[in-house]
């Protein structure tokens, strides 16, 4: 399974905000941490704010802060803001999908989809925060150094996850 | 899983356009605007929030976890009936006979007692080499009365069962749930449980002739 870039950015962001609901975090801080374009991230944050998961804070020290209940929001809730898992309509199906072989393969892919959806629907942001905290304590994660170097950033080669 | 498309940015909800301070709302995939709800008020989340409110209304309680007693059975049946919407008295009497004896090796039936009443229960069993698995502890039933949810009873019940499994010498605790039971799946996930190495498989023996199990195939 591969999530689209906007979806990943939304998940990174909402988890950053949920980690400390009282803290205002600027878009540029998240953009820097995840090595993404602030312009790209702004659209994602705008959608999260529109949906009520974060709220914007104006003025000095402004940015966004978490505005939902981390124990009630699942990964799937965030993913569905940016992705559509509905079955492809007839106009988007590949010709081979209506053959017996294609239908058998579709059954297998459907099984995988259902398990993935159940997994994503059962993991709340609060559960993710526990995992992140555990990772912080036990496993420093290596940052993609090559990409940072290509962009001319000296930055730390090692950084804790999330 | 395949993402079939990226959604186009949607217009802000009418209520939000009208008043910036209106409650935040979100889209629920596949539902019309009329059914828009708060992020935490859809499906299982709405039930969970109702439980939040019920729990908040409860006074402080004293809770203890202990083995089930015969006198608890009626309350166990009542809790299960409230939670599942189905009264299964005969089933629970059988379960109590099988698992209610604390002296019986490998089986445990615990209740959470709050203010003198049964507020929840958990049942577990150590099974050896089932499905080729080394001995592990199975949690096969857990219920908490809705009035007592979010008070940590479920966590304490599972914790007590985990402690007992450890004393029995097993290293793994396992359970199985319907995949649309997101509320309880989320509960077990919040305890750190993840998908295990076994995958349940099944077939509809009445309707499936796709692979005719137990039927003579035509030559």
C-alpha cells in the first residue's frame, strides 16, 4: 500500500499537532522537519483546518494547533480526507478487469483492501502517539541525508522520528 | 490497498462559510453534506463519545479485579446482554462451568467489581500448540458495562489477565475480533497489540460451490 504525498503530509502534521495540543506549530517548522515545500504543506494544513482537526492561530507565535480528540480520530479519518478508496467506476476500469482472470485478481486485492481499511480504522492518533514515544526512547531514525544534502542543508544526519 | 483517486478540494461547509466560529465539521466519505458530522461523532466514535459522557457522569468508584463467583453470573449475563443486545443465559452458564473454576489449570474468568457490583469481565485460556503456535494466552471475551467505560476497567482486566498468562509461563497474548468492530479493535490497539502472524480463513459451506469442499467433483 502506498499513500499519496498529501496524505502522508497530513498524517505527519496531525501527529505533530496531537503530540502537544496546547502548542502552536508553524507550517514552516513542519515543512522543515519533513523536508517538504511550505507551499505544498499549506494546502494540506488548510484541509485539516477546514475539517476541524486543527485550528489556525493568528499573530506572533501563530500557526496551527490540534483541535480534535486524539483518542477518537483514527488514521483512516485523516486518510479519507485526501484519498478515495471507493471501487473504480466502469469508466476507470482496465479492460482486463472484467475477464475471469481480472475478477479473480480483483478478489485478492479486495481482501487486502479490507484488511488495510480495518487496520487504519482501528488505530487512533493516541495509539500512534504511544508508538512514537516508544520509538523516541528506543530507536533514533536516520534522516534522508542524501536529499537534505542535495538541497544544501547541513542539518543533523540523525533525528528522532516525528 | 490502492488509492483510486485524490479528492478534489471541497468547498467549505455552508455553516462554516456563514460563521467562522461554527463547530468544525468534516466529510464522511460517500455521505451527502446533510450527514456531515464532527470528526469524533461518526459511527463507532459517536458510540464512544456517548460512553464518554456516561462515564463522566459516574461518581468515583473503588474497583477490584478478582476471579468470578457463582453469584456474579446474573450480572455477567446482564452486561453481555446490554453490550451485545442479545441475552445468552445458557451460553454463559456453560462458560461459567468451564472457566469459572479458579483451580482449573489454563483457564481464567475474572471480573471487575466496582462499588460492590460486577462492572466488567474478561475470560482467557492458555492453549498449547493450537494451529502450530507455541503456548499462548487467548483472550476470548471481554465486556465492560457502558456506565463504567473510560474508567480504565478494560485496561485493568486485560492487565490482570496478562499477569496471569505470564505466571502460567506464556509470552504471547492473542485475541480475535470482527474487523468492523472498530471500537474494541481500537481498545486492544491502544494497549499495544498489533496484527499477529496468523490469518483466520473461512468459507461459506452452504453457499460456496466455488471450491466444492466435501462434495464429489464431476470427473
